[in-house]
C-alpha cells in the first residue's frame, strides 16, 4: 500500500540510497531512467513510499531490505541444534544470535554439521530460499572415511540412489585424500551424509561453506554477523523472482513480512 497522501512516506531516492543502491543523485538518475518500480509500477521522480509496505525494485530486483527485517549469517559450531526450541534442552542456534528481533533459521543443519547458516525474520525470503523448486546451491566440504575413487566421486556427481529416491546431478570433487567438496541444490534430510554413505565413505566431519552467493571464510565458529545490503540483494536474486511463487508466501511461523 502506498502512502495515503503524496506528502506521506519517504522520498524514493532517499530509501534507495539508505539501502546502499548508490548516492541520492545516482538513485534519482535510476528513477528518471525508469529503472525503479514501486509495487510493480514504474516510479517517477518525486515519488514517496512507505518502506515498510511498498515493494521497491531496481531493474526488477526487490531492494530486499525493509525496515524491521534482519538477516544474519552464523558459523554454526558442531553440537548446536537448528531448532527454535529443543525439548532435550540442548543449545540451539538461536542462543548464538541476538534474541530481539526474533529470527528463524533458513533450513537446517544437523547437530554435528558446522558452517554457514542464515537466520532472518524475513518469512518470504525464507520461503523462497527453502522452496524445493528454487533450491539455491549449497556447498559442503565433507571429510570422509577412506579415499573415494574417481568413480565414486563421479557417482556423487551423476546422482546416487537413496531410500527416498535418486539425487539430482551435483558438483563433486576430491580436494584432499579424504575430503570431498560437494555442491547440491536439493535440501533433503541428511543428504550429504547419506550420499557419502551410499558411495561407501561415511562422513566424519561436515562443513557448509557456501549458500548460493553467500560465503565467509573469516567468520569464526560460533560467530555471526549481519548480511550486507549487497548480500541480501544477491540472495534475493538467487532465490528467483517473487512472482514465480506458486502461492503467497506465508512466513513459516505465522508472522507477516516486515512485522517482526
Ligand atoms: N547434508 C547433511 O547430511 N547434513 C547437513 O547438515 C546438511 C546437508
């Protein structure tokens, strides 16, 4: 919904500049060039918006950062569960990030898996990133028992048979005598562990090193940081256009977008 009167809301170029699109002057030029839309309609200079409600996009890509929405990347250590509440009282990933505003993990990592995990209160982005039809690439480094042969690694690439069906083609390479780098876009339960098990090389340590465009080699285990505006926009792009959703994205926990 747009501001009730033309004087309400914030100037579009100010909102664009605040989320890092460019200087106000650059943003004015983008608007004048017709590259900015508000709720799907081309915006003109002088346009005001409500950043909480209006959907602003540049070249068709939503600017991605709305007031009240937060995006964290955590380097999950082993031994921490990816649920909001653990009935067994084990430490959870939510204990490692700020309690307010409340965020939720995007997908999950097994308790013993380490590495990058996104947490956000942006239910729509969560839905798009975890929806099977848009699954973004996720890269893992798996330490395994023994040294897989070239043939075994090729099997990972071409797809292995699991009890819930064959896996889709993946990228796989042996990067050390007992270390495999594997990139998959499906998000099946314990998928990497089961794939390695299927080729006869059970995983002894598993680390997620990339989620779509997002990687961070410097983030220490247990540490988190906010995503940059650019990173949020890159994830938005990787998740695919919003209008491809089959149905309106309901946040996973009954919360509405922009209302943490
Ligand atoms: N695959 C697994 O086996 N475990 C994870 O935690 C993530 C992917």
